């Protein structure tokens, strides 16, 4: 497989089977020497391969997963999330989905806008009205 940044990875069949996007190439009758992954960078593919190897050997535990993302920043987790989605690595995708959900749980609207790069398209008056009408939604929100 060739990543978006030009690195080439050779992977074993059991790992390829966990990447349903790659598996679909292998199931076709066409001989494919190199699969180009235009949406995946080498740093992320290496992490995905690491996770897949652990899953094959049955070593994916809560402790492993906690350590897997412990040193990753929010952007790294989001990029890996997108790469796992593109490659259709289901268990990793689900784990990273939960990781992101845990990181944004009980966060303010401002934090979420920044985290997901969402522009505020409400006027100050519209936002104040919504905050008043739905005050229950803002209870228990953590400070950023």
C-alpha cells in the first residue's frame, strides 16, 4: 500500500482482511501490486496496522486502547478516525468514535465549535434566544 505521503507498506493478508477497503481490492480478479491510499498518511497507517495486529492476536484490551490514544492529541485522534473510516477498520473506528465522544462530553458550545472547526452562523441575539429557550442543555457543562 502506498500512503498519501508516498511511503509504501507491505501487509499480510490477515491485516488486509481487517481493512475492508483494502480487502475489496484483493477480492477483485485484477492483480494489484500497489494500492494507493490517497486519504491515509504513513503515520496513521502504521498506527492502524499496529491496532490490527493486536486485534488479530486478541490483545486489544481496554488497557491497550487507553495506551493507544493516551499520547495522541485531538487532531491526531480525528485524523486517525478519518483514516480508519476510509479503510473501514470497524473495531478501530468504533473505538475512536467513542474516544472522540468521551473527549467532547459535557463541553461548551464554544469548545465544540473549535474542536470540530464549525463556524458560528448565529447572530448574538439568535444565540442568546436559543440559550434561553434550551437552558437545560447548558447545565453541567464543563469549563473549557
